[in-house]
C-alpha cells in the first residue's frame, strides 16, 4: 500500500466480524502478523504473549464447543448473556482467522502484571497495524465470559486469555470515527 506509519495508524479500524469476507488468509500472512507481534516492547524481555491460531474446521469446532459450554453455564448458573454468546459464536464462525491472545506471566513475576498485559496489547497492535498495511481488517473480541473459555483452549494456570484477534479481508469499509483534538487531552509543562 506504500503508506507511512502515521497513515497506517490512522487507517486502522476495528472491523466487526459481520463486515469480513469469508476469504481464506494465507498462512504466510498470519505468520507475518505473529512475527511482527513478537517485536512489541517487553520489559526485561519477558515476551509475555502467546497465541493459538484457529482456522477452518478447527475454528468452527472451537466456536461450537464454546457456545455449548456457555449454554450449559447459562442453564446452571444464569451468568452468561446468551445473546452475547450467540453474537460471539456467529462472529467466530464468520471470520477466516481467530487468534487466541494469551498473557503468559513471567515465572519470577519480576514486573507487574499490568506491564505484561500492556506488552501483550502492544503485540496485538503490531498485528493490527500489519494487517492494516496489508489491506486486511482486524477485531479484538473481548467478551465478559473469557474466563470460562480458558479450559477449552488448554491455557496453563500461569496464563490468562485476553481475547481473540480476528483477521480477514474486509467486505465493507468502515469510515473513521475520528478522534478529538489531542490538545483536549494534553497538559504541557515548560
């Protein structure tokens, strides 16, 4: 696309799954997203990001397992909003790539958890900016029932699921919502 970094940042959008095409994304593109994610800043080089990539039938199977688990949880505990569970499942079924975003805490806990969470978020931003540069859409899905899903994707006790990053070709462009002037959010001291 030949854009500079400022253009890429300003063109990045959260593309809801309903606006994705179902077109397959090449493995080498996904690998590039993940490689660029690994270059995020990381205090003490803890590299706290872990990813699990779901494609095709494995993605659809996972979406079905998640929905069934949420439905059972709703029946027994009434703690799951089933409209949100259905929307999540439909979204995961719609996108060609779902990447589980996982925080892996430093075993020695040398730095606060919030710093490692921030590092994972920067890794996701790197993926998102790379997707934008490639003309792809991205969406970070963070439903409130994430803590219930961890067992289904075999995360370790030292890990925390932070959501799913969806990547795909965009079927409908979303206009920029814009931003307020930075001067409204900045104080200067000379």
